[in-house]
C-alpha cells in the first residue's frame, strides 16, 4: 500500500497470496488490479471479474469481464467469459443472458456449460412465461429446458425437467 507503483513487489505479494490460497482477502484484489493496470492480461482480468462476481459487485465484475473478453485469444476463453457475463445478465435480463450464452456457443461450439445455462434459463422461467390459460402449454418451457440439458449431457437436470413436463 505504501508503494502502489512497485509492480515487482505487487507480483511477489500476488504470487504468495495465490500460492497460499488467500484469494478471498481484499488485498488480493487490490494487488491484482494494480498489476492489471500496468500489464493487461486475460487470465488476471477474468479472475478479478470472477472474484467481483462472487462478491456480488456486478459493476466491477462486468468491467473486468468485458476487458477479459477483449483480451481473450482462444475461442474457449471467449466462451468462458461470455458465460460469466450471461450469469450476470440472468439476474435482470434473461433474453440478454440467453444471447450471451448463444454467443458462447458460437465462439466454442459444443460448449456444454452454455447449453446448461440456457436450459437453466428456460427451467427457471415458468412463472415469467406462464399465461395461466392452459397448464400444458405453460409447461412447455420444461421441454425446452430438457432439450438444452440433453445437449449439455446433464442427465439429472434432464430428469428434473421431464418430471415437470405437461401430461
């Protein structure tokens, strides 16, 4: 804290904290941000964003994940960040979250986690989508969820969705 511009020292502290599994300590974020300001790095931006996501600091999480997406070079890395961004959007804007999960599939086709997350959106959308006219029609969201869970290879979630199918 006394030498915030000493990146060599910041890297040592960061490394010690990483090896000691002290990433929950607020100092880890502070040091990581200091390093990232000087040396832009995909992995660091993603991990800082994920830490802020787990701390429910969505503005900071979005900021670092957006930056991580611009720094990602591999399709799998881009897909991973898009999934994190979709998880943030799922809290307030499900169609935008679905679009991000689909972008993850475009970046890395066959990404099972993206299929699972889309399935989760459908599975959890019964109340929002139900028109309360025909229960069978309202329950069709579970059929969609099961389709995505099948693509994700998650048999347990397929079973849960099938249990809610219309009769």
